[in-house]
C-alpha cells in the first residue's frame, strides 16, 4: 500500500513537471532546462524533492524516480545519469556526471565537468569558447562528504572526506581526503570503520586532511 501511494504521488508530480519539461524541450533546450532546474531548486520541503525528481526524470539522459535531490541543488546540464536510491544533499551543483546506485552526496558538494572547462588564449586571457567539458563518473555506493569538490572520476564503494578536492581519479573502494585528495586507506577493508580511518589519517598527517566526513546532510 505504501509503495502504491508513493507511485501515485510521483505520478501527480510528473504531471505537474510536464509543462516545464515541455518548455525545456525535454532537456534539449539549454535555456529552458537551466531556468527550470534553478527555479525548482528553490522549492522547499518534500514538495520540492518530488518536483525536482519528476522534472529530472523527464529531462535528464537517464534517472529513476527513486532518488532525492534536496533544496538548493540542481543539475547544470541535462546530460546526467543518476542511479537508484541516490541522495543529493542541499546546495550541490552537478555538471556532466554519471552517479551510481546508492551513492550519497552531502551538503554543498560540487561535481565539475572535468578540470579544463576554461582555457586561455595566447595572451593569457580567459577563452570562454574553447574550454573542454569532460564527463565524471561516481560509482555505486560512494559517500562524498560536505563541501567536496570533484573534477575526476571516483570508483565504486569509495569515501571522500569533507572539503576534499578530487583532481585525479580515485580507485574503487578507496578512502580519500585532502586538497588535492589522496588515498589514505580502503573503505571498510577488513572491517575497519570508514569514519575512524579518515579521522585517524587526518590527525596523523598534518597536511590539511579533514576529520569530518560530512555525515550531517
């Protein structure tokens, strides 16, 4: 009964989001897509959660109805894929990214479209037309702590500490912290608690690694 009720609510919000999706060309019209993505990011509470998911179901490359994207968060491009039971905390910005099942992003995580979005011409001036957008992949069952900045892919079952800056690919099953992010251990390897491992590496290293993995959404 609970599942049926949820599906009915999701169907209602799909109908509510349909006019916006039409105006966005179901993700093909850049201006329309960005306008409604940013507008719906500001709808509070559970209403906003359902509305955002419904809109993205109709406009993203691929996503399910079974995920959450909270207040203040939005996708900057429609070429995004999101797996089942993904959680996106508040004030996150998602570039060109593929997010695997059950992955959680805490508050204020930013996923950029690679690290070379802006180029410079021969005089050193910013060239807005010749940057390179790259797709980032975040595997299933990952945890990204609050304020993490991601510019490279992250393997499945990995934990990224709060405030970390990922500039190079992180192997699957890793714990990575710092700016730039460094692998300091294996996620849950041999029963080691992920949070304790990150905290221990931070206190021992003294190199700006973070003790808080951002568990407060």
